[in-house]
C-alpha cells in the first residue's frame, strides 16, 4: 500500500469540524423523528429546542476557539480577551435559560431538551468512528 501524503492527512483531519456540524444536523433530524414517533410532540419540541441550542453553542465554541487561537499565535486578533470569556459564559447562560423556560412549560419537554443538548457528543462519536475507519482503511 502506498504511503499517504501528509497533505492528504492534513486535508482529511482539517475537515473534522465541518463533518461534525453535518453529523450534528443528521443526528438531530434522526432524533427528532424518533421523538415524534415514540414520545410525541412535547418531547420532540424540547428535543428540537435542545438541538438548536446545541448547534448554536457549537458554532459559538468554534468561533471562540478560533479567536483565542488567533490571539495566542499571532497577537493580531481583533477579538478582546474579555469578549471571548464573556461569550463563553453566555453560551452556558443560553443553555440554562433554555432549560429553565422549557422546565416551566413542560417537564417532558425538558427531557427532550436535555437529549438535544447532548447531541454534540453523538456527533463527535460519529467523527471518531469515521476517523478510525479511514485511518485503518487508508493508513492516514
């Protein structure tokens, strides 16, 4: 088997965040269908809210990590350190507010919300499985 080039490996592993976002959307859609079929609309509505919060939270986290990395490596980032920290705190406040609102509306909706908030774990697990498969298959 020929040795893979380092650029092929860099390109593959560099696309991980983009793939994780796609897995997040796919797992969200599948989970929403499961919630609708087995648990009906209150849980499905909570799950959808949790999935949206998860996606937005994931995007904000990506931007914060990029800004922090840029600030550390080049020192030329337009982002202020306090702004990065403030947005990190707001991410968790966003989740807490969503959980509080749904808890007050419907306890069963809260169960769906908590499931939706955990979707990034499933998306990362999908990425890990793909990376293991590709590494074993192609030797990257």
